[in-house]
C-alpha cells in the first residue's frame, strides 16, 4: 500500500498549518478538525485505511518487544496530585477525567505497540502520548472494527465500546500504529520523516466522577480568557459569558439563524460547560486543569480547547434565514469565568 494513503490518515490529526496563517484561524482550524473527528468517530474505520497503516507501520521495520503494564487494583483512597504521582508506560494514572488501568509503550524505530485488557464498562477513555513531536498515530480496533483516528497528546472517550469492536467483560487487544506526519504550506503538503528515536504510549482508562478526580492545585491568578480575536474567515455572532456573581448560573441567549456556526468554549477552571441549541444539548466541554491555551499550535492544543461545528442539517429543525436560534449554556463544577464564542462561517 502506498505511503500516500498513510499520509492521508495522519495529516488530519497532526498537520501543521502554515506559519503565515493568523493565530485565530489556526486555532479555529484545529477546532474544526476536532469537531469533524468527533462526528466521524463511529464511522472512521475503513478496510482500506486499516490495510495502509498495517502495511507501512507493521512492515517498515522489525518490531522490538513492547512493554505492557497492567494497573494495580483500585486503591481505597484517591492519591493527591503531586510531582511523584504514579505513571504507567509514560502516562499518568489520572489524566483528563479518567483513571488509567492498563497501558503499553513502544520505542522507535518500532512502529506499533499492542495493549491487551478487559473492558469493565461501556465507557472507555483512550489516551495516546508521544515523547517527541512529528509522530502520527492510529489505533487498530479489534474484531475488524477498523482504525480509530487519534493524535499524540489527545484523549478520546468512547461512549459505547460495542461500536468499536469491544464487549464488556471480554478480553480485547488494541494496536497503536505510528507513522510520519505532514507539514502544510499554502500550496503543498510535505511528508516529514519519522523521528529516529522516541517513545509512544497507549493507555486505557475509566472516566471517573468529577469529585473523584485529583485536580491540580488552584493557582493564585487564573489565566485570562482569550476572547474573540480577528478572523478573516468568520464573523462573531455572539460571545456568551458567565454571570460574574455566579459562574455556575445557566445563561440563555438568542441568535440569528445561520447555516454554518462554530462554537468555541474557553474556561479558566476545571469543570464542564454544556451547550444546547434549541433545547438539544450538542456539546459538552470538559476541563481538568487550570492551564491556559497554548500561545502556539502544539499537540497539546487538541485537549486544551473545545470546539464544535453546527451546520445545516445537523439538527432536527435545521431552520432557514430569518429564524432565530436559542443557545443555552449550562456550567457544571466551574469556579471561574468561561465564555462561548459563536462564529458564523457562512455557507458550508
């Protein structure tokens, strides 16, 4: 199978926009890719793509033996966050709202690692970490369920494992495949070489209740919200912000109907921000730390921000020009400021 097919698999998750692109457009581009990935998640697997990754990642070099590290039994008390917190195969025990219970790691020039475990819940968190930039990733799902698109530094929560070839209580094996990434310019896409050395890790965990997750210490000064920045591709429809007296109070606004809207959520503190459109929740943004969004595009941005597209046909009542849409924001657990930036990208 040609290298071009593998490049197509990886570039949607790891390609770098051109340096000349304005920062807001660059971040919006990330958000839009996240949104497209979320909607395609259950349909992302195809036999052709699976064959491409297997052929290149599995056959390019001889494999070294990866290390699989099962987690110990759940402790009776939750550990407090600290620099000495447990890690497994390079992945923290607690990460992005989940507690990791199994992990495995590989080392370049090996290009795959297998992780065998038994799902104990229909909800499952998938965590991928890489020690160096420039690594693209995909996960081969069991029982011919195809390939799950992932990115180094990103985390995916599967709401129902049965749609991904797994059954609760039955042992399964996930295979993390890595390959080269691509670099975008204004006119071309150039494939970058795979780093000569580095490690990559795959972990699985169970989402935990908010009160059971060991949050990092609250800083004396919370990071400022970025707000809406100049954007040549979209206009700002509305900025929805919290009630200064009560950041957990729901806020409802109406906006003009538009065929292609983008919703970007920014939070100062851990918690969840739920967004509903005409009475139907369509996105929920979770944050588990106090870190501000990175100033430059990095792999970490995939989990720092939250964005979602709503295009004509996404909802039960798509509407038409002249109609209005009701947006309701319901914060949960947050203790600081938040904002929802609503952008109109015009016709899809």
